[in-house]
């Protein structure tokens, strides 16, 4: 597929992300400071950079697991149908669980995933997302912690892709097309 030419404008710098993660990890360490049963669950693939930085700031005994749910394909449109492409390796019954997501957009993904995980009877289930687009919400979902609230823009970087590219950018950027189609 031929990609229309675009540039990426910095929206949130690597430094601002690191400062935010330090702040969030202090709150999470406080919330889960009383447990040795915490499983940190990353939603593949967009959260892989965020979860890597976040867990290294957590002063807690944790396990890490991953789950992959389908949302966007390779395009820029959200889909309301959520499917589990890869389930957790471990059981979470009686465990404390922190679900780590890159972006809450319509909210369908996290609404579906948290409902599924809740049905497995964890002791405690919390969610954190680096980014939130509140103006796009369709499902009734609210994360327990949010890094940054952003406007309705298509973003990339820091684990987040556009057609599978740009995940390795150290900052969050905004895609801007340089030609009319
Ligand atoms: P939701 O189910 O909340 O609509 O979708 C959440 C998922 O949509 C996110 O985990 C992310 O994969 C994708 N998404 C939402 N907004 C963006 C965006 O601006 N850029 C990219 N690359 N993916 C996004
Ligand atoms: Mg995602
Ligand atoms: Mg994606």
C-alpha cells in the first residue's frame, strides 16, 4: 500500500513522558504497596514501551503478562468489535491486576478487556493508560490513571504505530499529511 506523505510533529516530549511516569508510578506503588500478588498486564502491541518504562519505576514485587486485543487494523479508524487475539499466559483469580494501555479512544477495547478479566475474579483490577481522548468516548469506561488527556488527533510514537511504523519514536507525535489526497 502506497502511503501518503506525512510528517510527525512532537506533541508530548520524551522528557514530559518520563516525568509523568515517575508521578504515576508513585501513585501505583502506593495503591499496590500492600500486596505481593500484582500482575501488570500490557495490552499488545501499543503499550510495550509504556509498560517497560512504567514497571522499572515501580518499587514492588510484580509479574508481567500480556494480552492482545484487536482494535484498529492498519488504518486510522476505530472498530467497535473487540476480539482477543492473544490471551494471558497466567491465571489472575485472586491476584491484583493492573492493565496497561496506550490510548483510551472510544473506550470499547478497555471496556471489553476489563469485563473479561473481571469475570476471572481477580482480587483487584485497575487500569492505566498513557493517553486519553475523552472527546471520542463511546463506551462507558474510565481508567484509574491517565498520563495525558489529548485532543482528537491521530498520534504515533512511544510504542504507538501508524501502519506498524513509528513505534520506536521516543516521543508522542501527531501525524500531519503534507499533501492533499
Ligand atoms: P478504543 O477501543 O478505546 O477505541 O481504542 C483503543 C485503541 O485504539 C488504542 O489502544 C490504540 O491501539 C488505538 N488508537 C486510538 N487512538 C489512536 C491513535 O491516535 N493512534 C494510533 N496509532 N492508535 C490509536
Ligand atoms: Mg491498543
Ligand atoms: Mg494499532
